[in-house]
């Protein structure tokens, strides 16, 4: 009973053009003088170069290690010297250079030590999978997904079918076909390794019916095994992974899912061959079969070519007519892309190199408007609506395109192939896919930026908070210190006064006004005492402004007396009002005209500088006057019974007089002091200058003497030095004499 | 009469029950942030450049959420962001509020000409992303992956050694261009149309 073949939707039948490259067997490509090996030949993270410029490498030696999980190592395809690790043109439609390791081949083709894994079935499966990974094997059908990851299924995943994709549905390409025809046994050996690795219920080989020789070879190679060769009708793109799975098993891989989700693993023919070489021979992936075809090629065929061989070298060997070719296509005519530089190397996924003539593949015609014929929908193998996707891509409506499952488009090109309007549909889809990818990257970056920004904000806030706390702590400490100082001063003042008049009892019982008055009196007394002290000092020193000081002392004494009388009065009043309510006692306070003096001055530390005392006194008097003035104004504005305006006015006038007097005294004193200072300076300066001169000349003379001593008498410059020394010596003596004279004067 | 009473009683008791339930839920499941501002913030490019007149993307999102500012102030976001915000808020699209010269299409990053850098750390303090690395009197450099190209570091530089340059395109960031549309040949990039 023959196996049921499901039929994929859509699909096309382009001219196959496969015979041209099947005229001869596999041709060994020449070893070029220079190999250019990109570190990125697979999907995933690029490898990490592990050789340096100038290193000699052997065939099969690792030159770039795997860098992450989705990554594979890269090996030297032949022996030679690493001449450069730099950016070179590589196989990428963007034409952006990629990092390559350049090897100058030595022609010896000398292998590195390598050994086959004998009897792989006795090994751990993970060991074999790692060996496949270390051999640098990535899907050779075109996508380049690391094969070891595909095979490294989780233990709980049950694989029902293992598929070998030999459909090779794209026109022109015959790489797998020729490989099977010549080396079917080796392909099957590779497949058997995979079979052992994933333990599928059945193993199938999918192959299109346009390859009768390959089918025969496979049937012969699998005759005594449980591997079944399933021939499918020729239709593009039956070789697509999801398409082949459906064709052979009827299973559909969900959108965004993996084949292993439905219990299927699908591997390419070339990959199976490479796995065989890796396990049974210990050879890493360093070469592949590439179809070189197109009408511009004389020797069309399949070449076994070292990875990293420049396209130009391969084309020369195939005797390409560069003048006839319109362009170079890497990959097949449906899914490949044009390359613009023949220096681009052959890589792991390069299954075909197409050099068509202008007649064979002409310049594309101009795009025309979509006529909504719906042909594209009929051929789409993924069951999408290409026309709708086209409109959305054209108008940049990415979200709608996503809703119409743009991500499931396999970019096979069937829609473009049938489009009567020449619309490059695949490019529209690729554009949209790129935009979506870009947007996702931007969103990711924005999220990252937001996180960083918020973290920074939090950090700055924290720093500010800490600073603020430190500042507060400092301020508190300072305030405490200040308070302690104040307390000490207050104690001192209190001690100095307690002997003279007031008992502590009244102080505690008296209301605030009286207390204030008391402190006013105390400070006035203190200032008077300070002034007196200053006067005494001045008298002792015979200072000029004794008169002014004397006057000041008198004034301060009067003020202190005044304050005392006021305080006594207030105390009396306080005692009288002791019974009355607190409001009345509050009312009485404004009577005392001297009261506003209180806030003006904390007790100044005693000073011996008469100038300072004068200044202080002047400022105090001025403040007193101003305060008194304000009081008068207040009293005038709000006349009240308890306030005697006349008294206030009188006090104000007195304060004004006092202030003016003290100001004049201070000004006079300042002028005199200035004069005195200048005179003193005039006397001091010349002596100082002379002293300095003397010291300098003395040092010079000493230096000259030292220099003289260090030289012998017969030295040439001895005479000159001696003269110099004598000169310096005389200068020093003169300076000293001058200084003495000045000091005596 | 008793039916009336029972109806009233049941309705009142239900009202009390659901009222307390809702009240409890309002306290228990209260969101601290404004969810609309959050959504708008998610649409913004997070360059924190301040070109909208707000000190960062989040404040602008909050201003838009509270109807205090228009949706067309985000220059780095461009028209795409305005469209997205218009969709989210159910507003009409309005063109970007910026001079043509201010709008940069390609992504940019800051670049410090390191031999000219005097190590003043001014740009480090200005960078909202902490994307500049360096210390006092040591040359500074930009961490390209973190730089959003907001150009806030350019102005404080006393020696003008910071350039805003287009981000270097790599194979990973490269994307296919949109075909030119009807009337123009699609070019040779993809051959598929030409085989018969």
C-alpha cells in the first residue's frame, strides 16, 4: 500500500532548468589562493574569532568559536596562514560588509588531528549532538539554523516522523540531487545517525518525482532499512519545511510554532551528509556542494567547494562569461538575491550560484498597479492573502499586515511569479517584516531606555535625599553648638549681674516684658562696662581718641541707668498688676519705650579694640533710635490709653541725638585711626625692605663663595667667579649697614 | 404591603452588599499610576530629550493624559507616534509640531571625539540615560547601545567635541526598502519575476 500524499495549497510550476547542471558528476573545486570565511554563516549569534593574524592554521581547525546557544563554530577549510581578520563583502542582500577571517592557503591541504567517532550508538546522545555542534553544522538548505539545536530535543518530546528534505523544488538547483546520485550511502548514514538521535516512529525521505536517478539511488541505499522514500509530485515550493511536512504527514505546523511541536523533525540532505562526515570521519563542515549554473557559465555543474572560496574563483573555474551575464544570483532564482561583488565568499548555506544571461533572466519590467485578479491568493502555499498583505505593506499598515499573518509568509515568491502586474510582492513583504522587526527593536530599546532613565532618576533622588539628610545633621550639630555657646554666655552675664541688684525670684515670676527689660538693662550695663574697659586700655596706651571714648562711656552709663530705672518701674507695675488679668498686663508693656531695644543685640563679647566699641555703640544707638521712632509711629497710628505719646516722642528725640553723636564720634575715631596706621606703616616699611635686601645679598654672597670653593684655583672661570663673589659680598655688607642706620633712625 | 417591604429590604441589602464590595475593591485594587499615562508612555520613544517641552517622556505622557498638551510634540517619535497616540486616545491626527530641520529620520547616536575631550564630566551629568562613561580629567565615551541620540550632551560640552551622528547600520539592523511602486522597475534584488 502506497503512502498517502497530502497536497499543499497553491504552488507553481516554473521551468525547472535542472538538466544543465546535471551533465557531469560532482566536480572538485580548486583551492583558491585566498579564503574569506565570514564568522556569520548561520542564523544566530556570529562566532568569536579565536585565531590571530599571522597564525598558521590547519585544515579543520576551529578559527571562530560558537558565541552563545544559537551559534556554531567555524573551521579553517584548508591549511594556511591567517592574513587578516577584517570586514569584507559577504553574502547579505544589504551589501553591508561582515567580519571575515582571511586565510592565505599554502596548498598543502594538511589536516588537523581529527578522528571519527566509532560506534556512535554506544555513546551518550548529548555527546553526539555536541559533536555535531562542534563540527559547525548548520541547516544547509538555505536558512542555516544550527542543526544540533534542532536535534537536541527535550527528552519528553516524542518525535513521530523524521523527514529528510530532498525535494529541492527550486529551479536550476541540483546540489542535493547530485549528492544523492553519487553519495546516497553517506547521506543515508547521516540520516541513520539522526534517526538514532531522535528515535522517530518512522523516517521518511521526501523527494520530487523529477529526480528519477536520485530516487533510484535512495531506494537502493535504504533497501534494508526502515527508511521510506516518499516521492511527491513536482511543484514549487514543496521543499519548504512546513510544506514538506504537510505533504508527507498531513500535519500543519502552527503559526509561530516549530515542527517538533507536532512531533516532526525535518533536515536537509546536505545536512545529513555533513553529519555523516562529522561523526564517521571526524571532519567538520568545511565544504559543500554548490550548483554553478546559468547560461553565462560554460562548465555548468555541481562543485564541491571549500567554504570561503570567493565567487569569482569558482566562476573562473566554471569558465563564466562575465560579459554575457546580467547579474549574479546567490541561491535559487526564486528565493535567492543578487550579489554585486564577485569577491563574496561561498558559505554554508550557498546551494546555488546562478549567472544567467540577459536573455535568460532579463531586466524586470516596470511595476504596474494591482488589478486585484487574485492569482497570488491561488498560488500562495501558506494559504495567505498576498494581495491584502501587499496593500497593507504598501500603506505601511503594519498592524493589519500582522493580523493577516504576514509572519507566516515563507517568501517563496510564487505570488510574484504569477503576478500579471509585475509587482515585486516578496520585496513588499520583506519590507514590512523588516519594519515590524525594526519597530520591535525600537520598543525594546525604548523599554531599556525607560528603565535606565527611571533608575537614574531614582539614584539622583536618593543622592539628593542623602545630601539633604547630611546637611540637616550638620545644621543641627551647628545649632546645638550655638545653643551651648549662648547658654554659656547667658550664664556668664547672669553671674556678672546677680551680685548687683535683682533677685532670682522676681525673674522667674515676672512676665516677659519685665524679663526683656531686665535683659536690656543687663546688656546696656555690659556695654557701658565694656566701653569703660576700652577707655582704660586706651588711656594706658595713650591713644588719640580718648575724648570720644570718654564721651561714649558717659552716654552708655546714662543709657544703662535709664534701662535700670525703666526695669524697676516695670517691676513695680508688674507687682501692682499681679492680680489683674494677663491681657491688661500685656497692655501695659507697650508703655515702656525702651522695650524695642531688646531684640537688637545679643551680648557682644568684650573687646579691647576701641574702634570696635565705638562702631558697636554707634550701631546700637542707631537701632535704638529707629526702634523708638517706630514705636512713636505705632503709638500715633493707634492711640491708646496706656500709651504716653509724649514720653515716647521724647525718648525718640533723645535716641536720635545719641545716635548722631555716636556716629560722629565713630567717624572721627576712624579717620584718626587711619592716619595713625599710615604713619606707622611709613615708619616700618623702609626697615622691612632693607632687611629683605640684606638677607638676599647675604645669600647671594654665600652661594658665590660656595661655587668658588668647589672650583680649583686653576679653573678657567675662577677669576671671573672670584670677582662676582667679591661684588656680592660688598653688596651684602652695604645692605646690612643701611639696615642698621635705618633701625637706629 | 409585606411584599413591598421585602422588595425594599432585599434591594437595600443588595445595594449595601455590592456597595461595600465595590468600595473594598476600589481600595484593594487601586492603581497607583495613571493607566492612560502609562499607555502613552509606552508609545513614546523614551529618548528623554525634552524637545516636547517636558522634562522627559513620562511627564509629557502625563500632560497628554491630562489633556494639558497636544499629541504632536514628540519630535523623535515622529508621525508614527502621533498616529499611535491618536488611535489610543481617540483623537484626530495632527501634524508634528516642529520645523522640518528639527526632524531626523534616521536613528542617531552621540559620538565623543575622544582626543578633544578634556574630561569635564559635564556631558555625563547631562545624559538622561547614564550612557556616557568617564571620570574627571579622563576622556569620556558614549555607550552606543544605550544612547538614544537625545543630544542633551552636546550643549553642555565646553569644547564642542560631541557630534550627533547617524547610527551605523549593520546586517542586523538593515531592512529591505519599500519598492518604488507602479511605473518603476523593481530592480534586480529579487529575481523571481524574471524567470518564466
